[in-house]
C-alpha cells in the first residue's frame, strides 16, 4: 500500500507516543521508508533509540546547521508525506499559528509551505479535544488541505487512531485520487440463512477481498459504502447484514440513495457510481423455524433459490457499472473464464474477477480478470488485488 513512499514521522509529547514504535513498524510493513522527528517532550515518553530502532534511521531531535526540516520536508526534501502521530493540542495549536519552536512544528511549517502532504493523528484528553480553541485550530489547519485522522473517543480520552486508520490516511495522501468524487458500493463477506433461532447455513468466505477493495477505493479518493457481515471498519460507511435478502435490500438502498435529490427515491439515476459485488451471497435459503429444532432427529431442509443480487441491481439501474466475482472449484482456468463470461454477458458487467474457491480465507490469491475482450491473470495478496480492482474500476469510470 505504501511501496516506495518516504514518511517523515513527527512525534510529540502525548502518552500515545508509546505506540509510535509499532506504528513505524506497520508503515514499514506496508512498504514505506520512515524517518523520525521528535519534540523534547516526546523524548521524555519514548527514547529516541526506540524510534531509531523502529524506523531503521537516525532520529531528528534538534535542528542544527544541517537544516534537517528543509532536508526532510522542503520542496526538494526526502519525504513524500509528513505524518504527525501523535499530535498534541499544543502541537496542533502551534501549527495553526505558524509557531516553530520544536523540530516537529518547524517540519510542519516547512511541509505546508512546500505543498507536501501532511497527515495529523491527534491524541489528548477529551476535554482538550473539545476546547473551542483546539477545534478552531483543527478547522484552520484542515482548511489548508491537511488530513486529520479522527481519534477514538474512549474513557474520557481522544485516543490516537488505530495503526490501520493512520496507514490508510497516509496512503490516501500519497496516492493518485483516481476515484475522487466517486461513490462506490462494495459488498463483502458471507451471508447466512437462518434454519432456526440458533442455526444457520453459510459459506467459508472471509470477506478479506471485499474489505481490501473498499479500502483501496477509499485510498484512491472514493466515498465508500461497505455492505458486509460485520466487523470494525474505519475506511467506509458500513451496513451490516446477515441474509441474502438483507444484503439485496441494503445494496439497492445504498446504490439508490436519494435518487430524486429531495429526500425521495424518485427517478432512475443511482446515487452510486459503481457496485463491486465481492460478497459470497447465499444461493439458497430455507424457511426458518420459530423455535429451536430438537437435535438427534433426522431433518430434511427444502432449499429455495435466492434472487441474484447483481441481476436485481442491473434491472433497477441499467447503466450502473458493476464488477462481479465468480468462484469455481474445478481448478481449470478455461472453465472459470467460461463461467465468468456467462455472468458478464447475462448482467452486462464491467468485468468479472474469477478465482478458485480454494483461496477462501487465505491472504494470498490468484484470480483472472475477465471482460468482453480478454482474460488477465493476477497473483498476489488480497490487499494487492483490492488495489488492482480499484485501479481497473477507475479506468472503467474514466472511459
């Protein structure tokens, strides 16, 4: 996600500075090179040697005749982005007032003057975060194009955002915004059909691919709605569903939105620009028993086919770009391509991502991108696949 990106990591004196070692490791795991910059207060919480170990580079703890702030964040500087994590109320206020009395605030002033992307992850006690002056400072700095990663409000504290949320913000700040202004609906995970109040029929889908697609679309500037089977997600508006019927209803609602522009659903134009249907939706449902079925008895379940989601969306929105998925178990590429072309034609899809079902739950995958003209193989992580799907979607929408 951050391959080849140089991150200048500014650390100020919040107790959340204890998390900077793991944050630096995560940035590097995602492909970034990291160099640390610390205030004097931060050095009282975490030793510069720890940051040096985590980043693999010397840490700037004071500004010298080497003009470290310019070398890092100037117009010809080393960094592609300045990340301030954690940023205290004091640091945010100083940046808003162009006060340069620490290595971190001086790097911020230099970066803003050089049009370098800046990402800020604040951390402080909640009353400080709610102070009118702090809120005004955040609003002012945001008006300069700085991206703030919202803190987690817990236990009376505005705790620093998760590492995943911060990495996503850094990636968004350093990635071409090829989906800016677009609204994308993504489905993810498995659906489940109730047999009785405690038993369900479901499948082995993990939702990793759908979540990766949603995150990749967000990184490229899209507003994303993720319709899925649950879990904590920081990069999209989410709708949690269980059954195929609930997913169908939620997707139609998310795609449609306020189609009339006046709070109504009048009109045929969807609010969404595209649908990526990555979820493994149940093909069959059963009539649910009102009470728990007794165990130890033979049972026969009558399986009823569920309506195809993409067919329903296509009927409602004939011109909406839709990306479909097709999982097969044969292991034969020719059969996968044939099956993918079948739904490509039936539902007039932009392209289909075909794969062998054996990769369900894995982090690595191998797929075939199938469209009307060709089939192209992809192999890599599901995170990388999400990026490839988002790139192809951006091309589809541009064309």
